[in-house]
C-alpha cells in the first residue's frame, strides 16, 4: 500500500535494535483516515484469498486495536482485543496465552473472555507489526484453544528480517501485510 509506505518513509524513525517508531500515525497518535484505508486494503486482500465469513477479529491491546477495529468494521465482525493485565471487572473465565513483547522485552499473558470466542467463530488475527511472530502465535493459540477457526493473519507492517512469517508458516493460513521494512547498509528501506 503506497500511502502507508510513504508515511513510514516520511515519519518512521529507526531507533535501533530493529525497532521502528510509527507513533505519529499508527500506534500512539492514530490517523483514522489511513487506518480505514489500510483496513479496506486488508479486507480486499483477504477476500482475494477467499476469506469472507469472518465473525471475529482478534488483536492484542493496545497498538493493534485501531487497525483491527477497522478490519472488523469492513467484515461486519466483532472486535475482540486480548487483555494484557487483569482488572477488577474481569470476573469470568479466560483463554490465556503467554507472549514476549518485542518492544518491551517483557513476558505477558494475553487473555480473552471465553464468552466472546467459540467453536462457531471464523477469526482473523490482526496486529500493527509482524516481527518475530510471538504475539501473533499467542493470539492464534487463543483461537485454537477456543476451537474457533483461524482464517488468516494481517498486519500493517512486516519486518521480514525477524522471521515472523516463517515462524507462523505451520498455521497454514494466509498472512497479509501492507508494507515491509528492510534494514540495509543504506538505512531503512520500505517496500510493498
């Protein structure tokens, strides 16, 4: 998606260690217009893969929510975001999967209330970044535990050098990304 590629080139900041900040439009301050266009592009690419009967879109809090919400809207599906910490209002039973945060280097549990995900659901897992695949793997395991069907995985930005796509290959679902960030001798390169 050319518009996203240009935004990353113009506003993205490589802060070292393979971490790229896109907080001016995606995961701190959110540009609703580009988020909506990214979701429409993801929906079109998933439909090209013959994925259409999506009932749930699953993401992890927090930075995956804006894109996931718009993807859910495109499909007429419900959005579920996995919680990373338990609050006093969380009184039910939960599917739980452990993940390691790429940007924080911390381990956390992802939790989804069992009332919101079940065997009849058709699920897309959506996030802002595909890096190592750890968060996407954890979200996919929540889908598996619920006996729902994982239909596909979508991310706004992929960092191929971190091997996430290969780490998720055994899930045998389409993986859709809109831009790829490469780190080379000439610095940050962004491609489709």
